[in-house]
C-alpha cells in the first residue's frame, strides 16, 4: 500500500506535508498576483511597488549594465528582490526615491522601470 494512502502515522505525516506544500505554493502565487500583479513564472512584471509608489516597465528594449548606469546616473546597488527572486537595482545616493529601477533578467541584461507620476 502507498504511504500516502496508509492510515498509520507515516501516512498521516506524508499527507500533511503534501497538503502544506500545496497550500504554500498556492498562497505564494495568490500573493504575487495580488501584490505584484504578476505570476511567479514571469520575470518582467508590468509594474513594481517600491519606495511607497509604483514603477512601470518602460517601453524600451532591455539594457546592459553600463546602459543602466548611464540612465540612472551612477552606480547601481540592489534595493529589493523582484517577484521572481531576482535583484532589483537602482542608483540611490540619498534617501530620495530613485527615478529608475532595473530588474536583472540574465547575466548582464536589465529591464527598465520608471517611477509613475501619481
């Protein structure tokens, strides 16, 4: 008999682990869709919430690290993680919110996000 279907202690334990895993994955997806408006399997959400506001993806092609530094006006440092656990970088020399965020999508390729005018 399969341990998942077993009525003993081991079967109950495996069943509970399986249920917890399904709940965690479901709730993670629901959270990402609710907060970031993107599913977990995409690396380029349309907007990102950071610094008390929203940043929208710019309609520009992906940029390299040097182009991102030139656009931002200085060195980039990680400021948060994206919904798919990739670093979001920005040039932030002061406490002011940066104008641009850059989401890393591969080794030296970034997607540009611009602060929305609220």
